[in-house]
């Protein structure tokens, strides 16, 4: 015999389901000038910003002038934003004619990036790598933007060295470069002449994941790209996993993908998820 629930129980169940749906901590996207803004009720401060993209870069960048040699200027266009503000499509057109199409999707606890870089010209492009610049002052709890100590957030930041999580500043912290401060970690497969002109660590990262803990240590923010060019701790409380293009021959196209995770503080669980999303980088030195 079919059991009929009292109407009050049905209403309570529907109300609970509606409340759960309303309070689900789904991330959403906003585009403002050259910034990608990620909103979410679980985020300290309610959002974080990314200078997206800050720059496309040439090779030979480690000891070169940033403005006159390294940067390839580009124009960014917003193509579409979904009604739920969870899917954003962008197009970058570089000065040398390269076109990069971006599809960015926000989910409950991650932002997914799918890029296609194409060279429709008859000349080889020198676009070698590129960087997005996520600003993490609110997330880490160091949000005094007037403070002159921009390294104050470092103990919240991490990468992986010798297979283990290493908080910053790491051992062998480099202090000399064309531009200071900051810190760059270069994977073994990338020429050390082709990275950001900030102090270059002698240490090789165990993988392509870099991140930080929230001010209360309850959350982790982390990012990775494939292929990746470098990991970078910047000078405005930012962390980068900059992606590699490697140049584009006439008519050539390349796919690039990335993730930003915003998850509970469970490092082992994050590593398992990262390994599933980026199997190319697991165990790569």
C-alpha cells in the first residue's frame, strides 16, 4: 500500500530542498575591464580577482626588459556570459595576429579554463608563455592594501618540493634578479632563460600545483595549468601557475587547460583531485 505523507511533511521537505539549493556555495563569474572576478559565499571577502590575462610573453624573458622585449600586447574581448554567470567566453587577439579563445566555467568549488590558441598568419608567432595574476589578499587574510609589507602573506602560501608541501618562504629563497622581490620556480622541461624576470629559485617543483590557505586555515585556494611554464609568487599578494604556449607556427593551433580549486583544507584530497585532472604532471620533475 502506497504511504501518503502528511501535507506538512511534504511542505517541510520541499522547503528544506529549496533552502539547500539557495545556500549551495556555487561560484559565479564577472568580467570587469581586464579582470576576471570569481564570486562565492564561501570565499573570504566574497570574491577574488584575477588580472586575466596580464600578459603574453616571448622567450628569453628571464633577464630581459619586461616592457620592450617580453610582453606581446593583446586586445581582450568578452564574447558571451551565460545567464547563470557560470560560463564566460573570451577572445584575445595578439599584436602578431594570434587568436586565443577562452571558455571559462565556474562550478561549486572550482573554475575550469579551456583555451585554444591559433595562429592564422603566415609568420611564426613568438608567443611563448602567458600569465594570469590572481590577487589573494582577502583570501589569505592580509588585506591591508596600504601595507608596505607585501610578503606578509607568504606563510599562507605553498608549493610542492621533494614530493611534500612546502610553505613559503621556502629554503634557498632567491633574492637577486633583474626585478625584485618575488620568486619563480621553473620545471625541469622549461629553459631557465624563459621565465619571469624575478628571483629564480634553484629548486625544481615536484608538480605544477601552487596555492595558499585561507586566513582561518579552513580553505585551500590552488591553481594549475597544462602545459605549465613556471610557478610564481608575485609582488601584489598573488600566486601564478603560468601556462606555456611554446610559439605557434603558421596555421598551428594548441590547446591549453587550467583549474582553480577552492576546497576545504584537505591537502591529500586536493592532491588526488589534481592528479586526476592533470595526469601529465603527476610525478613530473
